[in-house]
C-alpha cells in the first residue's frame, strides 16, 4: 500500500463531499476525494435540483441556504452548469393554503427578509399564458434556483479537478479511517484533515459514532415526464402541500388548517408523505415527486398507486396531461437530531451528515462553514456538533 500526502482527504463525492473539496481547494489546499461509485449515484443525483431559500426555517438553515445561493451562482458561472435562476412558484390551491401564504408574507417574510412576492389576480393569470390561473395565489420565491443534478454533480467534479487540481479516486472504497490516515482500495493516504460525507450509508464508516445520532433513511418515488401540451417552464413548482413540510411555513399556526384538510380529505397524502414538487430540466422535461417512507433500510419496490397520486397532482397543477418517461427511487439520510450533524470524531476527523433532503439547498454553505471552522477561521456550524 502506498502513502501519499495532501492537506485534506474527503470521503464521498456527493454534494457535501464536493462542497468541502471546493471550499478547501479554493483556499489553496491540496485535496483528494474518494468515491466508491464510478460517478455520484446517491441522493445528490436523484433529487429535484431545487436550491431553495424560500422554504428554509429561520436560523442556521436559512443562513446556509443564503450562503449556498451565492456559491451556486458562482460555481455555475465558473463550471458552465445549467442553472435556472427565475425562482420558484408555490401555488395555493385552497383557502387554507392562501391564508397561510398571506400570513407568511405579512409576518415571517418581512421579519427575516425572505425575498418573495404573492401573486394573485392578473399577476397570477399572466403567468405562462394563464396556465396556472386555476390556483388561488402563488408565492414567488425570488432567491430560489434549480440545478440539473444528474449532470451538475459530474460536471462539478470535473471542474474541481481541472481548475483547482482536486484529485478524484472514483470506484474506490474507503475501508478504515484513523487520525491522519485513510485506508482505501487504492492505497493508504495521509493528511492532517479528513472529512467524511458518506450520505445515508451509516454502516461502512464511523458506524459507532453515527449510530448515536439515531438517523434513518428516507426513500422517495420520483418521475421524469413530458407534458403533452408543451410548456417552457423556467420555475420550480410547489403547492400548498409543501407548507406542512418546509420549515419556513410548517410551524406557523395557519399550517394546522392545511394539515386538518389533508387528513380529512386526502389521507393518502399524509399516509405516504406526498407533497408535490416539479423541476424543469434543460431539455424541456419535468422531474416530478415525491413521497416519503422512513426506516433503517428502504425496500427497493415502488408503489404504482403512489406514482398515480403524484401524476394526478402534477396534471392538476400543470393543467395538462403528462407522459412518464422514467421512474426511480430517491434516497437520503433523514431524521437525525437536527437537519444536519457535524461530528468531530477524532483529531482532525469530521463527519458531516444531512438529516433532510435539503442538501442541494444548503450543502455548499455547510461545506464552506465546516472548512472555515477546521482552519480556525470561524466557529463550527450549528445545529448539531459534537
């Protein structure tokens, strides 16, 4: 086994791993990244690519999302990533959903300076030639962005390699981590700093330390589709169903009426953790989802009934039928002690884990803050550190 020196070893080439590599490399550190797959295949490429500021709860997540927004814009320009910056549209379908959006705009949005506008009347009717006029209102999140994840992650790795001389070891399994040393199937590598971004794999590395967080895995059903009536969609789309899932809205008193409405009228949504998200791809297609099921492991079998619920929701929102062209199972780490954890495992060894599906929204900012803390530039990022 060979021994090679650098300033930082990163385990995992998903969004968190790449974020830490970028934050370190742009500071001039020599970085090596290890990924057991031949290309990123986990949560970071199975998602909607929505980098949302609007949905984040006030506090650390909102701060990280705002930091990440600027980092995404800069990286997109540097690396030539496909990015949509027209924002998001969250549609109110019912009076309860409209009431919540009104309360959010009048209170929390002003207090925490969310960049939003509430569209109604002609402003709503003028969107996409009236395609969404059957909704009561739309919250336009002006700071929200979308990235085409399945292409962006490999592009980002290539950019870090070419511009910042980050060395990638794909198809390489990390077998053991000790202070100053990482043992892999490609050899033994040494560095004073190691960051482990192992996603939803809680068993291969640092299993004992991670188990104390009691994390779970979330499985999601996802679709890629084409509209039968073409629409050059430039915004991420959500509905009022998301108001009971995203922290910016879910703890507002008005959210209780939406929960009651779902429970009474559409209990299948609650039972399957369904709330509608739609993201446009650069090729005129739509990524549609999603449902949520939690456990220590996730079975590989998707439910056609759940897919049909999501298709129905999407067709109602879009005002047109769709043709499904691809289906897959999303996955992410979930339900830890907070939205993320930064564990100082040993001297110079950190593990950084997301416990929500918001890695694309906050991951770049979290990498920036963690590397800054490792180098003594700032405090460790909240909310969970040990």
